[in-house]
């Protein structure tokens, strides 16, 4: 008899938590991007003008493209696109913006339309021409279906004339300047054939060479926007000719060889939605960018809180600022939220990828709602973490201000959050819900995760019921007035729907995690997340009989107890984010030697050692990006003796801190693939 044994050690709690956050294929889906951002060209630069930083982003785009085995594979893989945004977003938001536009909106649109067309993509795959996407206009943002740029079919030349009829029809904010090299764009325009308007379609058009706009195209830079520099422009067309194959055709419509328009989709709005189908992967990418940015900001804040020492209750004693409930409480809540964001993002991505045609609408709605909720939550987390870092968090070199302004862009990109949630609210308002019968059982136990889950679902039902009542009470014959009466409550219902989806994602993660420390951590995080939302809605839950008065009274204590439990493990949970130590070293306050960045070689504390540096200008010391070895003192953390210090640093001896290795080693087995 042959006995096969498996000596592989079971995964650690940290590995199990990382798998919960990123999925079971962490190495395959995320390893390439995680390694890329630690290479020399992607280290954080020190200063530079906006134009220099923009040039660096386009330079990095070419390095990224050269590292891929196929840009087309990346464009066709929503998971790879999301991972790109998740890892590169916190490092270089401008790079992430131009990469997302090129690979998803531009190249993805070309690949999605008319697969049988032999279109030469070599210039775009080799980045000899950078792709961009021109849809929204000055007068048309969230109502992009009403855009006014025209593409008139010219039978004699067998092509289209792109034209901008007035100032409001100028394309708003595409990155269409010659910065970064020659550009081509996918242009959304209204197709006119023999005077008939067939709706909005996409057209491929060259826009610039390496120095200026091409004939028939006018490009003007917009004023600088907040955040990372991107060459946002106003772009217009003056009867710019493109050939017939410039139309991105498909079932929604095409021009045949006889010059006649044909379409299998009779509704013009549906034709438009089919043309801009790449917006859904774009929403997933925006969610991923927000998740990654929130994780990095929280990691910086927690690490800084552990080595920022302040005076204790006794003058001779110093403690880390993290020891105070007023400090670690908000960070613990942020940890529960960041986990919820990550799990909801994975849930939305999986649902959209695996949805059958009959369930496509529901899956796309989940993607849209998740994008709005996740980006809003990311902003709240980043603001909280910035405040916990005080004035240090306001400095550009510590990264938080850039991530804050970057998340503002994500909130507006791929559909403004409020408009996206309003559309979802209108769709969900009269749907029929079939809840578990246990919902009618009355109050349960606040320690029971299933009961808390039912409370979260009840909040959603309560707000949508309220919205329907308000709409029914509004005067008939006024659709806008009826919607206005219901919209506020319906939007609260959409928010509650997002919380329910996040809680269910938590439940799935807990169920999929083996018994042990990782499962306990996930259960604690889920409980804190659910209790905070329940406390916020306790009045409605009490009025509907789902909570008792005693439970409402005990909720603040329950939230406090859950906060204490999560706060104890929050510093260790940061390791589950799998952020490379080399990445974290680029933000000064993430290391215990952050004060050394402010050292002054001419300072009086250097008296007696200044002979060799006399005459050198005193200046602020920027972190040295790209150094292959970090100073030993940056590897040494503050030593604690008990309580929260031991929990924070995760060690019980002085020697283990002196010889500590980076949190996560680079996995050399990751394949170079998109």
C-alpha cells in the first residue's frame, strides 16, 4: 500500500485574511502588479512640476506596456484591469487614469465591437499612439445619450464628418493633448445618415501627432484640476473626415457597402448603451482604485499611530498615540469599513463576470451601486486617517492629500455617484423582495451575526417602503414631482442595499475561511461593521418592532466592545493588505524614523560634526526613492512591554523586532501576465 502525505503547512492567519480580501488567486491576479509597483521606475518621485509629473506618468505607461505579454489580453480581462487600478492607483493616480482610459475605454471598445473586422491595432498595442475616450461634453455629462457632436455619413467619400455644432458640444476632459505622444480617440457622436438621426455611436479618429492637433481637430487644455496632473482638455471637430471603418459597428448598427444603415437594436438608447458597454468595467476599476487607496492610507495611519509617541498619564512615561481610544477607535472602524469595501468589490466583480444574460441588469446595478458606495466610503476613510496623522497628513510627501484628491475624481468618473445611485433607486423602487421568514420573528440577539444581517436587510426594506408611500401620496400627473417626493427615501434605500450586500459578502468570507484566528478576525470585523450601521438606524428598527428599547439602549456599549476587540488586532490586520515594505518606505510617516526626514545638517544638534558639511545649504531631506537597502533604524519599531504595544507590534521580545523582515516577501513565481 502506498500512502501519500502532504507536509505543506496550513496557511497562516495572515495568509487566510489576504485570501479573503483578494480571492484565492491572489498570486495570479495581483502578483504582477504588486511586484511592478516596487520596481525602480515606479518609486515615488521627489517633487517636480505638474508637466514633469505628467510626463513621468506617460513614461511609466510605456514601461508598464512593455512589461505586459499583451495589452489586448489586459483590455479583455476585467479582473486584470481592476487589479491594475487597485495597486497602481495609490502610487500614481495620473498613471492609473491614463492607463485605465487607454486599456479599458479605448482599446477595450475597439476589441468589443465588430470582432470580425480586421482593424490594425499594432500602433495602440505598442503605444506608438496612446488611446483616449471622448464621450461627455460641456453641456452633457450624466446625460451622455443626449450628446450633440455629429458624425454625418458622406456617401461620395464613404466616410463620416465629425463636427462640433456649438460650444456646449465640445468634448469635456479627455486627455487629448500631445503630452505623452501621438493620440487617437474613440469619439462618441450622433450618427446622421441621409438626414436621419440613428443615435450615438463610437468612431475611431486620430487626434494629434507628437506636437499638435491634426487638421480638423482643435484641442485646448482645461484649467488644472485638483489632484494628480492629467492633460484634461476641451476637444472639438470641424468637419473632420474619418473613413467608414472608423465606425465601431456591431448589432447596434453599421453602414453596409450600399451606404444604408442597418441595426438589430431598434431603440436608440439601447444602441448607445451597447456602444458604451465599457463603462461597467470602468466602474469596477474605480471601485478597485478606491479600495487600494483606502487600504494604503489606513496602513500609513495605523503604522504612524504606533510609533508616534506622546506623554502618558505620568510625565516620565511615553505611549504611542494608538494607545488612546480616541485614536484607535476611529481606525478600528475604518478597518471594518475597508474590509467591507474590499469584499463588496470582489462580490460585484464576480457577480458581473458570472451573470447569465437574464441576470445581467441586476449584476450591472450591483456594480454601479458598489462603485458609488465604495468610493464614498473611501473618501470618509481617507479623511479620517488624514486627521489621525495631524499636520503630517497634510504634507504631499506622506501621500494622503494626493489620495484624497484622487478619490474625488473616482467619485465623478464613469458616472457621478449621486446620478448612478438615483438611477439604481428608480429601478429598485417597485421591485418585489422575498425575505427570509425569520424577518418576522421579532427581536433577536445582538451577538448573532444572522440577526444583525436581518436588521440590515430590514433597513433597506423600510426605506424603499417609505419611498413608495411618498410617491403614492404625491399628486398624479406629475412624474417629476412624484419622483422628487420619493427620491430622498429611495436613495437611502440604495445605501442600505449596499450595506446589505457588504454584510453578505462578509458572511460569505467568514464561511469560506477555516476555523482559527483568521475566521475570528473576520467575524469581529463583520460584527463591528453591522453594529455601527444598526446603531445608525436604531430608531427605525425600534419603531418597526425589530429592536427592543433595551437593545437600543445597549447598542452603544455593544459598538464600544466590538471596537475594543477590533482595535486590538487592527495593527496586525494591516499585514493582510500585502503591501510591500519597499512601497511603504516611500511614505516617511509609515516608518519609525520619520523624524529623520526633517533633519537639518546645519542644526545645532550637529555641532562638532559639521566640519565636513559646512557651506552646504540646509534643506529638507526627501526620502531616497529606489535605494535598494533601507537604513537599519527604519526597520526597528518602537518596543512595547505589554497591552496595546504588544498587540501593535505583534511580538513578545526585543530581538524579534531588531531582526524583523518585511511584512510580505516578493513572490518570484508570479507569471508575467495581465
